[in-house]
């Protein structure tokens, strides 16, 4: 039972980090700071994820 709880906590922590990285990438893209590649590297998101965020921001 403890192992299941530990795994759930780890998954939640990783999801929180991903959401934070997405928010940071969105802010950087909105501010026009850095290339898609630079933002991907800084946030540890994939280039494809950052490109999708960039498209979303441009369409808003």
C-alpha cells in the first residue's frame, strides 16, 4: 500500500512540474523571449510541445 501511495505522489509531483514548465514556456513565448529550441531546453519540454504552445498563443 505504501508503494502505491509513493508512486501516486511521484506522479503528482511530475505532473506539477510539467504544468509549471508549460506556464513558463507560455510566458516566454508571449514575451517573445528566445527561440522554440531555447525555450524547450530551458523548460525541459519537447520542441513539439513548445511549437504547439506557440501556435496556440498566436491563434489567441
